[in-house]
C-alpha cells in the first residue's frame, strides 16, 4: 500500500504524538511525586519549627508554614490540569488521524476505542480535564488532608 505525502505525514505525526502522550503521562506522574515530596518536606520543617524555642514574635510568623502544603497541592493540581488539558487535546487530534486511516472500520484505533468521540477536552466521551483534577481521588484527598491539618494546627495547636 502506497501512502500519499499527506498520509505519510499524518502517520509520522501519529507516531510522534503517541510518544509525546507517553511522555506527558510520565510528567503527570512526576507531578504527583513532587507534590507529595514537597508536602512531606514542608511538614517536616513545620514540626521541627514547632519544637524549637523561638521568641513569640517570630513564632507567629512560623505558624504560616502550615498553610504552605495547601498552596503546594493547589499548584500541583494546577500543573496537572494544564498537562491533562494538553493531553486531551492531543488525544482528540489522534482520534482524527485514526478516523482518516481507519474510516470507522473494525478494529478501531486505540484512542477511539477507549474514548469514543470527543471534540474538546471539557466535553464528550473519554477522560476530561475536570474529572482528571477536580474529581481525582488523589488531588481531593491530599487537598482536604492538608487543609484539615492546617485548621487543626491553627485552631487547636495539637500537632
């Protein structure tokens, strides 16, 4: 089967985009890792500062460190959302390339098989940016956990 220049381009672009998607998925996983590591590091510093003999004026400033993990989680979720949006945009384009080559015959291409039709990253079938971040068990759990720890420390000073 001889491919036209356009089809050869689309095929090479398809291969490159598949590799880019795998790289973006790896980066999304690293965002999870770095967020957890950052939160753990800040909590270690916060617990250490709580046990040091610091004058009362400086102690009130050091109490702000308990809010830093919440900010880290929000930043991590924001970076994750940007990566997820870019990923979903690429998936939509790959589905168009698959539709060109496969013309809705069986078997469907990988992206079309798993996600169905999707014309934008916020709607249609398949994984969405909103679901990937807001309704993610990871991001929700870590956000609420850091927020609860902040309020417990702020109001009850038990940690």
